[in-house]
C-alpha cells in the first residue's frame, strides 16, 4: 500500500478538502484563506497539511480534479446514442450535481467547474450528433449554443431553481436534445 492509498492519508486529505470547501462556502476568497485558518478548521496542524500539499492552490486543484473526474465519468455514460437508459444517466448526473451543489457553487468562483462542464457537454453533443442517423433531415442548433444553454440551465437550477426536481430538469433537457 502506497502512502497515497493509506486510509489515514485519504481521510486527512478529505478533512482538508472539506475545510477548504467550508471556508469558501462561508464567503472567504482563496487568497483570504491561510494554511493556519484551513488547518484549524480541519482540526489538523500545519505540518500535516504540508505532508499532503505544497500550498492551498494545490489542495484546490485536487479538490476540483476529484469533482471533474466524477463529472467526466457521468457524462461519458450519456455518450451512447443507443443507450435506452439515457434519461436515467442524465438524472444520475443531475442528482450528483445536486448532491455536490454547495461544493460546486463554492468552486464556481474559479470558473474551472463551469468551463469543464461546458467542454464535457459540448463533447457529448458532438459525439451524439456524429453517431445520429437522423441528423441530415433537419436543421440543428449549433453545438456551442446548445452546450451553453444546457450548462446555463444546470447552473441556474443549482443556484436558483431548486424548487424544480432533477427529474423535471432532465425531462426539459431531453426536450432540448430532441429539438
């Protein structure tokens, strides 16, 4: 077992990530967060922090990469045009985004999350279109416009639209895919 796989190391890294997210959710900007403030919030000491990360930016990168990996996996499940469970995969993606809502909204200030989601969704649209046999029969919306609208819907939903459930949002996005 390597150091990175050690359950204690993993638990410590998770504690540091949670502390960073908590501070960001409280309205602190990244440059306002010191290692001392972060480690106090995580109930760890500075030496422990430096065993895992060089600085707070590296911690933020690990945190966003964790979210990116799950997003990538969930969106890749949507790329199959023959998958009868496309609606279910979209619902799983939306449910994940809802579960991670506070984390995502805290990280949106760095623009990486939204940009990554835009890239993933655009790739999804392009792949699905290239695999579609009915595309030649009708005029299609530009992939950039469609991507921006879908990501815009998702981000609006996470910020202000929680009165609508993920099933309804998935249905609305599917309606957009068909048009």
